[in-house]
C-alpha cells in the first residue's frame, strides 16, 4: 500500500512538473513574441520619425534612439509653436500699424479736399 501511495504521489508530482514545463514554454513563447512586437514597434516609430535613420544600419533600433527622436520632435514642435506665436504678434502689430496709416491717409485726404 505504501508503494502504491508513493507511485501515486510520484505520478502526481510528474504531472505537476509537466504542467509547470508547459507553462514555462508558453511564457517563453509569449516573452519572445512581446520582444518581437517591441522591436517592430520601435522600428515603426523610427520610420515615422526619421525614415532615413530607421533600418539603415541594419541594427535593431534601441529604446534610447526612439526616446531621443521623440524628444527631438517634441522640441521642434515647441519651437514651432513659439515661432508661430511670435509671428502672430508681429502680424498683429503690422495690422495695427496698417490701420493707423490707413486712418492717417483718410484724415490727410479729408484735409486735402477741404483745402481745395
């Protein structure tokens, strides 16, 4: 009876080990797939951000390269917004001066008409 209990326990342990092995293989497969998806995503981001840089070296794109490229684009975007604000102010100023000149021309025209 003790031998049968040992065999049953052994069989049960073997089943657990097989299940653990199966789970480990599934996890490794999932991990590998996730790594491939990450590499694909990084490459796509770099292709969008900088088509000439992505894939030109034949080496995988690093996370640091992706982060740096995104920072660069963000900085360029910020500079563009600041330039746009500056140009808007300049345009508003020029329009105000143009209105002032137009008003002065009207006053000048009226004065000329009165003198004639």
